[in-house]
C-alpha cells in the first residue's frame, strides 16, 4: 500500500479507485532484487485480490531445451516465475493478455496493466483504463486492488491532443499492407512521445493484429500508452469524438517518404539487406502471435519449410499454443520445421540459434530492441516477406507494395 500511495502522490491523485484485474511484468528476471522483492511479499503472506495475469518470463517453461544461455540464470528466472504463481497470479506468461478471453477487460473497466504493448492495447483497442504501471507497482496494485485515480484512468486524459493525418501520397497498396502498421507505430511513437494521438486516414475496422502491431511499435519508439485510430478504436468513431470536441495541439501530415524512411531504419543489416541477402533466422510473434497470425504463417508456407540452415521461430502464448494444438495447427507447423516458443520472447532471452547472418522479422518492436538486446542485425519486412524469405533462405521483397525503397 505504501508503493501505491507513493505512486498516487507522484501522480497528484486525490484518491484511490478499485480495479477489476491486473497484468504483472515483474515476473521477468532482471537480477536478484526482483527475487528478493517478491520473496518479501511471500514471507508477508501477500496474495493478489483481483484476477492477475503474468507477463513473459526469462525462459520457456514448456520447452526448456530452447534456452541457450547460462543455466544459473535460467534457474533464477524459473524461480521468479514460480514465485509469482505463489501469490495467486495466473501462469499465463504472455505479453498479449488481451488475446485471452477470460483476461480481457470490458470497455471502461479500471485495471492495472504493465508491459508497454499491453498497456497501449488495453487503453486504445479495448477501451479499458490503465496507466503505465511498471515493475513492483504492478504487483502492489494487484495485491491492494487499488490504483491512483489519475492519468488515463480519467476521461479527460484520454482526449487526443495530436492528430497524425496520412498524406494523400500514401497509396492504397501501402494502406492495405500489414507492414504499414508497425512502421506507422514507429512514426507515432517518435511524433507523439507520451501524448495521446489520433490517426486519421487509415481504413476503418482495422483488425486487432494490425492495431496490436501499431501500438507495440509506438510504445517502443515513444512512451505511447494510448492512441486512437478513427473508425477502428472504440473512443474514436470520428475525429471529433477522439478530440472530445476540442482542438488539437498539433496536426502532422505523415507522408509516404516519412513512412519509407521509418521502414528502412528498422533494417540494421549492412547495406539495407536488398533482395537476395542471405539470412539465418526469421523471428515472428512479437507481441505474441495470435491464432490468426499462426494460421497466416501456415498459409504462406504452402507446405514448404525454411531453407536448410534457416531458423523460423514463432513466439506465442501457452494458452494460444494449446488452442492451436487442438485444431492440429501446431503439429502441421512443426512438421514443416517451424519452432514455437512460449512464456518468453526471442529478443530478451537467449533462444535463437547462433548465426553470423541477419535475422528477419515483421515486428517493429522486435526490430527496435533486438540489435541492442541480443546483438543481431535485423531485416524488417511484412509477414509474407518474412515467410517467403525463410523458405528461400534469402531476403525476398514484395516490390509491388513499397517499391524498391
């Protein structure tokens, strides 16, 4: 409660309000302090008072053989994941709790979610309400069942103050391409910082997969905890509603040139990795892949597997993996040589095979963090480009969408 009260003081909140659920990021091992903190909670008899899901941990508990790091670190990471279970948290171990039917808060519900992409999705796509809760504060809110009544828990703070308008030079082919959304998310994060923005000019009724990719990238390149997309997110049926009837602080037109530049910047491999560049790895599922995305990979593979020496790995949640197993999708993917990872993410854990060749991804978040976290060169592309490149063993580009840029 002292932690929650200090957070309330820092945010200028006059009261605490009850929550209906929480998502905790503290179960990811960052050193002994993380273990000592949760052990103090356990020794004090603490227990969560609201349904609480857990974010990814340090390793895949279902497939521990995928760990390629220090065994002692794996043991400490496993211990921390188990400690949070003893507090009554659900062992979901996913960065995408919104993909779990039982964990999705309804529109307007007050919750305490941690993990940057989950926060953005919760506020933006579900219309539930959470502030940006970090390690230790997240579990404190789950135990007390209270959060400060401040920030994005309040209606006026959810008003868009920045308008990002897609320029007239952005062609329909780009608007219909999945890879636009992580790229646009990178632009959104850089332009908005921590401000709430509304995007105008996108197709209406965007899929959750596209909105997920957009929010995850925006929360990586900036501090975006909420965005609106006119015609797609629940608090933005129109531009005027997203602005809550007010005037924006700023209106920015996003040109095709800015999008192309952001897309190029996500590729760190030498020379920009033109068509034909050899690759060693393709990593998909950041944030964790949905069933729709797993099915899309199978469709794109069309019965073919990755080229010899190329690793094709998809990260997903253990609950989604079980559902995919039931429909026969998992054995079909594995028979083609696809590796499936749960409970963790491949840009934070040592799970990828060692390769001197660059890794390809369709995730703006993965491309943003992987070079610094795990020291790989990255090639960014759409899911189709990634899968076809894995089969070919070399970069394949769909030049009909973005051109050669």
